[in-house]
C-alpha cells in the first residue's frame, strides 16, 4: 500500500540489535518509515512530546523502565497514537492485560514476520479513526453553525408539526410577539394573538388546510400584550425536521414598511387631490369672474346706442352696478380664501359687543329683506351690558353677514330670524349663534358638502341665485379660527337654520 509520507515510528528498546532487526523487518515488508530509537524513559517522553509520532513500538521488559508505564503515559497524553508491543517474552495474561490497557497489538520477537503488517494495520486504523473524528467534528461544527443561523436569524422562524403544534421558535419570532418563551406562545390562544379580522382569516386558512388547500404566503396583524398591533408577512414551507414532515414558517415584521407605504400613498393622494382642487379652483374662479364681467361689458355696449329710452338706460346701469358689486364680492372672497389657505389670515381679538353687531346687521339687511317681502327679526338673549365677547369682531361680522345674505338669497317667502343664545357645556361657556330662514332648504346629502369651497347644494335655478360657493367655506374657516363649530339643520322646501358657536 502506498502512503503519502513515511510512517514516523518511535521505538522504545534497550537492545540495538533488536532495533536493527525491527528496521530490517519493516524494510522487508516495504513499509516506508522514519525511525527514532529510544532506550529510556526520559528520551521516550521527550520524543513523544516533541515529535509528531505516528506509531509507538515498545519492548515489554526494559532495564530502568517498563512497557506498561510507557503504554499508560502514551495513552494518557496521546490516546490516538497506536502502541504495539514488540517483545521477546510475553505471556498470554500480560498480552491480554496490555490490550485492555489500550495497546493496539503485540508482536513476539520470534515471530517478527508479522511486524510489517501489524504496523501497517495499526497505522491505517489510527488514520481512519482520525479521519472519522475529524468528520464528526466538522459535522458538529456545521450543525452548530446552522443552529446559530436559525436561532440568531433576524427573521422570526417557527417550526410547526403536521398537526399544527409549534415545536420550535427562534428569538426573533418571540420578539415580534413579545413573548418570553415557546411555552408562552403555545399557551396563548390564537384569538388573543391576532386582531379580530386577522383571527377570522386564520380560521379560514385552517379550514382550507383541512380541505387540502394549504396557503403558503399571507399577512398577519398581531396584537402584542400591550395592545400594539404589528403587521407580519408570513411564508410557509414544507421541510423535514428530524426526518419527519413539518412546516417552517418564516415571519417578517413589515409594520414599518407598511406604515411608510401607507404614508406615501396618503401623501400621493393628497398631492393629487390638491392638484385636482387647484385646477377646479382656477376653473371656478375664471367662470365666476367672467360671468359678471360679461354682464358689465355687454350692457356697457348696449348703453352706447343712441335711441335708448331713459328707463332702459337706468335698467342697464343697474345691471352694470349689480355685476360690479358681485365681481367685487367674488374677488374679496377669493382673496380671503387664498389668505386662509396660505395661513396668512390672522385672528385679532378685542372686546366685542355682540348686541351691537346684531343691531348693525339688522339695519344693514332690513331694506333688502323688505324689498323681497321677507320678514326679518333678531334675537339677543343677553342684556347689552353682558353681551360682551373677546373675539375677532371683523370675522364674527363676516360670518353673520354671509349667513344672513344666504338666508335672504335662498328664501322666497316667509321670514329670516338671526341672533344668539348663551350655552354652557361641562368645561366651556359659549354663545351659540343662529340664522334661520323659511327658504328652499338643503338636501340632507349636501348638508356637509356645502361647507367646502366652490360647493353648492343641488339647486335648480343656480343662475338666479348667483354665488361662487365660497361664502360657507370662508365662514367655516373663520368659526374654526375663533375656536367654534358650524353646522346646519335644514329641510328641503321648509327652510334652514345655520348654527355656530364662539367660545366665551
Ligand atoms: P354661494 O355663494 O353659492 O351661496 P355658499 O358657500 O355661501 O356659496 O353656500 C354654498 C351653497 O349652500 C349654496 O350654493 C347653496 O346651495 C347652499 N346654501 C347656503 N345657504 C343656504 C340657505 N340659507 N338655504 C338654502 N341653501 C343654502
């Protein structure tokens, strides 16, 4: 047999002649070797400790040392080096005892022809054992590596038996749920681990699996013990665990990615919405400005005609005046809404006598209401001395003006009443203003939308009533700036009452 390198032999022997004989016999058996000859304990130990010895040959009887001690030393320190006795006399009992003590073999000096094969066999067996041990070590190491890569993986890993029992979870998995142990996980019913919707989906998946349709990719919304909800992406795969079919369930916490995606979608929608609103805003503005402008230019053109009666002249001038006023009103509203939206509208509070404001508005609108054959009245629930509010007087006046103007505009018959009553909630005193009319009313499904800019209720004769749909949006923004709320109660064909509160 061809070896990669010579076998390194340490021979413990007191007789140089026997040493010669051993070497000759090995050569004869075609064993390639390197040879160290020692005849006492000290050199024996020194060679063993300092050289890489492959095999020890030893006499049994030595003058100052003996084979048994040499064997014990070697087995103790270098258990993998084969030890073969080469001895002249060796009773069977001694031979057996030596083998029990760990000797690999023994060769009697009168049967030296066995030496070559004994040495080769001992050497090969030792090499095979070394290889086996190295393989075992490598296997243990790779097992350890794999175990680590699973237990320390940043992904949550769970091993589930075919009957649905969780037999292993790694640390990342416990961290996702904030559980301390596998037992705690197993003892927590699925109902408590998932959100109600997620629990229903869990039940559905279970039912599907029963019918042989497994689901391998899904998302979970789990509830931690402190109530936090986390979103988890799950992939399930069949594997062999201890050679038995199991499932490896990988869990990845995607809560942060989900939130990011959600925020991005919301931001995109907001941007699109704002873009859409901007276009609508511009379209509305140009329409609202062009309409009275056409009126002004058209009737100015008509006024140029020479044979116009003085009544017609007055009528056209009247139309031009109304259109001019309407144009100014629209421009004012556009300026206001732009200021509100760009955050430039400031609140400036001062002591305001509410009764005075109501009286002023009453005087202001009395003529217009009477002209339209509408009764108009006010309700002031506090005496003048007590009707004081710290608020932005201009904005309060503007809100009330808008609402009363609308009440007159959208009422053909009946009356308008406006005013306020003091109200008190648990932690706040405020004045609740109202503007009531017996007009056309607002369909229920439009009662919220009318507070948005450019939105008008579904009214039939839009042109006759004229308006840009900005008044209520401005009023709502003002009420909120002053810390109050605005709402409407209305019935189609019966009338509307607008309410708003201003904290005291
Ligand atoms: P507009 O300039 O169109 O009047 P507003 O923002 O003031 O704009 O009002 C929005 C819409 O709400 C109006 O177009 C109208 O359809 C409806 N509305 C407002 N006030 C009343 C009211 N008192 N009665 C009936 N409808 C009203």
